[in-house]
C-alpha cells in the first residue's frame, strides 16, 4: 500500500454537511473568519494580511474586523486552504509573486506568519491548495519553467511544514505544445487518484482538458478533453472540481457554467459527461463552489447571483435556489462553516471589495442573506474592505479573496 493511502482519510474539505464518524462530537459554529486580503493592485505591490472577523452570532462585535496580521508584501493574495487544519499552519498563496505563506492559527485572534515558500523549482505561480489527512498538501502550479512548448504547469506536494516533497509536470506527449494551465484540484485517496483542471488566470486561450493522476506518486495517467455543445463555449475553462459523497465521483464546473459528472477515474478510461449547462452568456463566471450534502452551491460572478443545484441525481442536476447580489458585487470564492449553515462569499475583484455571509437550508437548498452580518453604520450586507486603515497600520482599500472559518 502506498505512503499516501496509509494515511488517515482526509478531512471532508468541501462538505458543510458531511456526517461525522461515530463517537465524534459535531463541530461548533465558527467564532472567527479569516480573510486573506491585500492592498496590491496587480501591477503595484502592496501589503498582504489576514483579517480576523468576529462571526460569533452572540457577540456584540459580530461582523467586525477584530485584528489584522501582516503577511509580507505581494501582488495578488489569492487561494488558501478551504478548511482550517488541526494542529498545523494553513497555507495561503500570493498568485502573482508565487509566494506561499504558512499561518499559525493556534491563537485564533492572533494568527501569525511562521514560514514562506518562495519558489517551487521548475514551476511558478502556485494556485490551489488541498490537504490530505492534515499532513500533506498538494498544490497546482499554473506554469512550468518555459522549457517546454506551451509551458504547461503541474502539481507539487508539500509536507505540513511547507517543505517541498515532489513535483510533477502536466505536460502530455499526446498533446505537444498544449497550454495546460493547471488550476483546480480534487483528491480521491480511496481510489488513489487526483484530478486537476486547466484554466488560465487571464484571457489566454488554454487547453480545455482535465487530467487524472495517481495520487500516491503524482504520475499523470490521462489527459481528457472536455465534451461541449456545438456553437457554445460551455466546455471552456474547466475550473473547479469536487468529490461527491462516494469518494469516487467528481462533479466539475467550467467558468462558462457547464457542469460535468466524471466517473471511472480508476479505470483505463475515465467517463466525462456534460450533465447541465447554464448556457453562456445567460450565466458566466461560475467560480469556487461548495458541496453541502446533496447541494452544489455556485457563485456566478458576472450574473451577480449565487445558485444552488440539487445533486440528488448527479446526472440530472436541478436548480433549486438563486440569491442575487447587487451589481457592485461579483461573487467568486465560497467556503462553508463546518459547524453551522453559514457560507462566506467574497468578491472576485471586479467590483467593490466586500465579504458577505449567507445561510443554506440543508433540507431544501434555499439560500438567504445573513442580515446581521454587516457593519454597525451600514445598511448594506457584509463587511466592506474599502476603508482608510486597518488594525495592523496598513492604510487604504484591500481586496479580499480566500476566506475560511475558524473554531
């Protein structure tokens, strides 16, 4: 049995409603929210920081920024882990610089920077981060070192302290020169597989493929083109993927709002089925989802809406709820509180920088805004990141991106 498969089963990273093993107490509602943010403007460096927001609904300071912890300079604070690991620092990246920081959250109101990963030899611009059993972190990397045509990205594996253990290239000899921009990631330890997507962080036209890997040694097994619809672009930009409850089936959204069911990942040929299309341009900007029980909750940036799909039958998703935002908010990143019905959603970067909170009815999939999560002097939902100053002395507006709940 491989080293990875001898590990404990991983934390259910994306399920807000996953059943707990017998004998384990249900998690309590989170008391704090960490938001990974920064004052950079993509072409001009700024200060990255972790903002700590009070999300204890019984607190007099509910919805207020309590502290901020500086995490160095950067150009684009981007993805972090989705759920806080137990007993280890969590990883967060600055995409444009390729710098990854490790944040110790052992004192929840005072997170601290404990280490950095400045580069991954042979690759650059780390993107998504997933943890396996609290001890190993697997990450996607958008680009190689320009030594191969198309400059394909790859995967990297780190230990919990941030030491690089191995890397693997997304280059596939069957697709020479393909611009594979390794982006989203899902880990399937029960069948020793991982799946990565290919999507750019800019307007570059890239390969519309997914890749299947053997998780235990990061060997690339398959590169599979996404099926589409004639005259549409539903297969463009395979974006985020999540494992469903059986640990063997993957559901995936493209940025152009196509939805795919992927099975047979441990067989000679994986099966990729287009099962639902919102059809561009009616819906565009399907971003970072949450799986909560049988529900797939989908922020759609350019439609200014968060949608729930019922996946009781993953071959036939059904839209059961939609929650509009105002036109200044482009919903992008979604994360779940394991101990409550709350989801946090952050702005993509095209509108006003805000962090919003919503509720998910676990029986119906209905979404609603948390009316109490707002600043004391505001009638607008959420917490604005357009402010003159921050507790750590940083001045000026900041752009939030990743957010995760803290017990």
